[in-house]
C-alpha cells in the first residue's frame, strides 16, 4: 500500500479497492506497517496574528461560527457564534434563497469566566422544522457587521440514502492542522465526525487557555459555519486546573459546543446519538463514567436497542480513546471501555468505530475479544465477522506531534498503520456498500493511502435471511399447520 493510487486508471483503482476490502477487512492476513518517511512541519501552533485566526471586521461582528445537527433525524441545526463587544440578540435569519431570509429564530446568549479570562458572548440558536435535502442561507449579526453563510440539510432518513462523512481527530491549530483542514474541505464530504481533542488550548496557561479556544473556533470556521461537525470529547477538553481554581471538567467546551443530546434521550451533552441519511451515529465519552449502571451505560444500552438497521443500515460509534491500538502511545488505555462495551458492539454488529487520541493512523481487522472472562477463554482478540472495524484517526496535526513508535511485531488485529497526519472520508453508497479512504497530508499534498469497500454488517450479513424470508412469502402453506413448506 505504498503506491500512490491516484496515478492509476479509475477502473483499476475500483477493482483494487474491492480486492483490498476482501483481504484487509474480512480476513486476517498479515498487517502492514507503513515505512513512509515524511518531512514534517514543526508541531507548533500558528501565531495568533496569522490571518487564519483573523477577527471579522465590524463592531460586534459574529465570529467563531459553527453548526451541528440540532435534532435526532437531521431536520434541525444548532447555529453557534461569539460576539465580543456586547450580548446582542441571538437571532438567526434564514431562507432557501440567497439574500431572502423569510424565517427567523431566536436563541440564547451566555458568557463565563475561566481563571481571569472573560469569554465573549456565546450564542446558540436552534433552527428547526427544516426541509430535507435543501440548501439554506443564513444571516447572523446586525447592520454592517452582519455575516451570511449557508448549509445543506441531509436527505430524509432512508436506508439507501448516499452520504459522505469526513472523520477528523485531535486537530489543534498548527500548520499541520491547517493542512488537514484544507485537505478535508477539498474532499467534498458533507459533515464531519470529530473524534475529540479540538483546540489543545489546555496546553496553555491562565488567560491564554480561553484565547486559544477562541482562535481555534475562528480557524475552523471556514468549514464549521457551512456543515455540521458532530462533536466528541477528548482528554484535552477536560481542563481540570486546580492550580488556576478551575475544577469543573469540560467547562470551556460545554459553554461553546452544543449537542442535540436531549433529542437522543440522553442526560448529558457528552454522550448522544444522531441519525443522518442512512447512518446512525453514536457518540460516547471516554472521560465520563461508563461502567455498568452509570448514566452513560444505561443510555447506550437503550440507544443500541433503538437502532433500526432497516431505516439506518450504517451503525457508527465515535469515541476518543481507541479500543484497539498498537501504537506505543496510549497503549491499552481503551481496555476498560472495551471490557464493558465490546460485547454490545459485536452483538449489534456495529459497522465502524472511529477514535482519535493516538496521533497516527491505524485500522484493525474485524476482531473481538469477548470470549475472555479472566478465568477462561482465549485472552487474545480473534477474527469475528460480527465485530466492527476499528479505525484510529488521531492524526489531525496538533502541537504534541506524531506518535511515531509502534509496538513490534505488529499484532494480528492490526491491518494497517502509519504515523502521518491526515483525515478520512466514508462515502456511503447505499444500504450494502460504502467506500472508505484515509488521506495522508504529504508535504502539503493530499494522498489517498488506505482505501477499501465496506460491506454493511446488517444487510450484507442478512442476505441469506432475507432471501429465506422472501421465499417464505412465496412458499405454499401446509393446510393443517399453516407453516410454509419448501
Ligand atoms: Fe487525546
């Protein structure tokens, strides 16, 4: 997989991707450790006076604009922004024609202090009752300082609705982060599944923590104002700073980033779910209680039971800490969550589990370790057709740099791994097929590296059952018993 696939004819690439899917996803052949060597830009944050952090002109102009899904099924968005000078109304004007804003909604405004930093006025406005598959234009702010953006709502929930997600993790605000963001925007994906560790502002002290949360939100606005980013929390959102008198976890994050947790019957914005097009996406918090009987455990149990693969065939789980990781960095940190939830992931045939945390890329085979129970069973993960594919994309490009050391030899569960920056895309075609790509940032260029066709765990696995069901309807009934006979 060291070859640049972009130089090959497209028909040959499709055949190759299909072959890769058989060999990498379903079977247990030897995994690949990429030896690609890259010239890495320094892992330093971009200086605050760089234009990527530019404050929009005008008195009280809205800045740090970002949207996320606002309900369970994709007919609402939450629009958030910050004004610096005064609270001003949290009003969103919107409509389906440019410069004609027929509708408006009013949200809420709040602010907070963190150590001696005073936040701007943070606005959140739910815009609901939208039509599916429609482009909306929206306007926020007042007078000459008003700003306009647009977004596209997803197709109606439908098992065959095509949809493309991007997957980004551990982004930060370095030159490598900028490269990842630019490459992601070029990909044409429609929404981001973000797997935690947003700004890395917690690497700073005192007032600079708040300032770097602000700069990060301005940095990503070129994407977040136009399409929903589905947020997951990472360790860099915890920000437990007793030395600064800040001991309430996730405080900066929670003021700034809303999630539609109530619509998903969750009791916390840190774990929730959305349905979008043909996908059911479950977001978990690696840094909140998750063991048996905790609120997150009870919610996940109920949410998994609510998943309807006939309506949303693609079941995707997001979390920050990977369950299967063979990098030296953060090795085994996901073991506690694995021991609690892996059995459910296999039982419900989750298609994909995306995580971040490790600053490198890795993909697993379909494997599970659910038969081991301390007193008996094989303690190693084994091939399991019902298990998800685990993918780590903590390679957004933050100031901590790459995790370049992998465990040697490569464990049997690891299919492909490479310590580079990049992002992924998941292109859902219909209820049975999706194509997946991991794209490396290669000296400023985007290079497609790890690609495969994914067969849906529910629909591909149930072909035989559905054939039987179909035949059952056609089969003659036994007159005495009423049971179909073949
Ligand atoms: Fe992390």
